[in-house]
C-alpha cells in the first residue's frame, strides 16, 4: 500500500535530477531538502548538433548547466578567425559572467552533438536569493569564489601586464 | 535596422495571432478566468512539488478539495440567501412603509421635478423588474457555463503549465531563448502576483465590509459584502457598489439620512483601509501602475470591450507595461544603442 502510494505521489525524476545537480560544483552548498526549490528555477532545453547556444557579443542573462552532450566554446581572434577555448562536458556550467553583469557574451557556445542543458535565468536567481536566501547565497558565493580564483590565476600568470593596465586606468 | 525574413516571420505570426485573438475575444473569457485560477492555485502546487511530489496527483487532490469547499460554501450561502429572502418577504411591508416615510421627508429637500419623476415611474419599476426576470434567468446560463468551464480548463492549465512553457522555449530559435525567458519570467511574476494580490485584496475588502455593515446593524450584510468583494476586482469600484447597495437597504431599513451616513462612513473606512493597509501589503510586489494609467486603462477597456474590458483592463495594462519593460532594454541593447556600463569601482580599486 505504502509502495503503491509512493509510486503514485512521488516524482521519479526528482531523485535523478537531484543526484545530477549534487555533482555540479555550483550547487555544492545546497542541502538535499532544498533542491526542490532549485528545480523550480531551472528550465530545460535541448539543442541540435551545430546549434549555437549563444553568440559572442550577444547580451545574455542566463547561466547554462550542461546535462548531456558536449559544448564547444570559441572566441573570435584579432585576425578574424575563431579560436577554440574549451570543450565542456556534462556537469560543467558556463555563461556565468553575463548572468551577473548582463553584459555581452565574451565567447560563442555551440553544441557539437545533441545537447541537453538547464538554464538558470537571472530573474529566477534573484527570486531564489529573495525567497530561499540560503540557496541564493550558496550560488552567489560559489560564483564570487570562481571569479576571484580566475582573477588570481590571471595575476599570477601575467602580473606585470595587469599591473600596467591598472596603472593606465588610474591615469585615466 | 535591417528587417530580414527571419525577423519578419515572428512579427507576422505575432500580428496574425493578435488578430485571431481579437476576432474570438468574446469566447476567451473562460480561458482568461481559467488562467487566473491557475495563477491562484500554482503556489500551492509548487509547495508540494518542491518536496518531491508529482504534479498531477497534487493538482487532482487540490481540485477535489477546492470543489468540495466551494460546493459546501455555495450550499451554505444559498441556505442563508433563502432564509434572508424569506425574512425580506416578511418585512417588506415595514420596509415599504419606512421607505415611504424617508421619501416623504426627502420631498422638501430634493428638486420637485426629479422627485415627481421618481414617484411617478417608481411604481412601475417592480413590474418592469419582474417582467425581465425570465430573460435575466436565461442570461444566467452563460454564467453557469463559465462556472463549470473555468475549473475544467483551469485544471489543464495548472497540470500542464510548465510543459507548455518548456514547449514554447524549445520552439523559439536559440538566439531568442534568453529574451523569451526574460519575458516569460517577468510576465509570470508580475501577473501571478497581480492575480493573487487582487483576489486576496477582494477577500479582505469583503471581510472588512461585512464587519462594518454588521457593526452598524445593516440588513443583508453578508450578501452586500460578497458583492463588494467581487466588485473590488475592478479598482475603486467595490466600496462604491457597497454604498449604492448598502445605502438603498439603509434607506428602507431605517428610513433616515442618518442610516445612509452610517453606510457612507463604513464604505469610506473600507476604502481608506484598502488604500493604506491592504494594498501596500498585498500588492507591494505586483506591477505598479499610476492611478491615472489605471483610470485610462479602465476607460479604454470599457470603450473597446464593455463590461469584460472593464474587468480585465488593469491586468492587460500590467502585461503591456511588462512587455515594454522587457522589450525596450532588449531592443536597445540588441541594436547597440546602449552598452551596459561596468562597475565604476573597477578604475579605483586595485586588484588585490
């Protein structure tokens, strides 16, 4: 009887989605019970091979979490070619910079095979921050740590050029 | 700006859909009300969904609960209405006598031509009302149709809502996905808040009006308060309708201007409480519309679609405002009119 009720009432996708999202580093600070709120904020979409998820220069407001397939990230070079920056695997996320500052995308993302993604849109993230602050804070903290780590890595690899950029900016 | 075929196609589809909806607007009412019902129910469904329950059984159980509660309330209200109708029939001679006395007292204060017109034609009004009862009863059939259709359509709206949203997002070209998501989330947030807010506000106003009318001892307080609550769905109208109905009852019940003044005081108090306490609390997160825009929307709605235009003028105005708020920044940023500025501290604070 209890098993029958469980089969009728419980969502079989719930645990599958939760297990997948628990593996995504962005959501590591979120407890098991809170994942239901996160599902409400995510939207699922499929892309065909070769389809562009977003173009470099487009204004974006969403973060993408790769569920299945592979996504190629490319950027236009000064010569007019495109350079491949990375190929992303399931569980990776991308597009976080535009989610935060709503400025143009710095690279192009294209599906190399049939791809399934979850989209976390800015409005939904803001709603999470207001309605379930613990989840919002966990995501925001992780994003801030990621950006800080990137900056630190950049200053360590090219300290002089960055220092001169800061000096030049101060002069302006 | 270069209008290519890819840009024109969605525009043509949008115009065609708008024209089609305009042509069939007379049959859209049950669908719009079902949408409002779906907005009202969806937070409850979400409450269970975030806890890992499947949407379909939750919606079915909630519907059984709602229909049961509604049927019980309807039965109780019908019982009270029948009881009070019996009471009204018993007290009618007294009311007519009191009303006659009040009119006689008013004779000296009111313009005699106007008074004579009312006295002359007033005798014929009951007959006229009775003669129109059959057509009124027939006119109730569409209302009953709506009463049964709305929960039926609403059930599918609530059950399938997220699937339809996902289908729309899958259908649009990937380049417009983020813009469409922005539009959908903003519309969903603002309309959802508006619909839930307006229903909660109507309930609160009805309760306060009931308390006020009951406190001054007005007859048929419950019925008048229910009408006040329903009428309050149209901004500013609830307390006004309450004064018209309550004033009429007060005139017959007490036969004095003092009774009318008591009803007026209650209605003014309801209006102030609504403005100062209920609206700021209930509607704080909904789309804010300037009062002048609300009046303009109400007048335009009435002019274009009559009563139903009046009823849906404000939510439609909210939708238009959200559409403009979403489309205009997107249009400006898409075509390079503006570039979002980086944080100003970037030039001042060194990288440490």
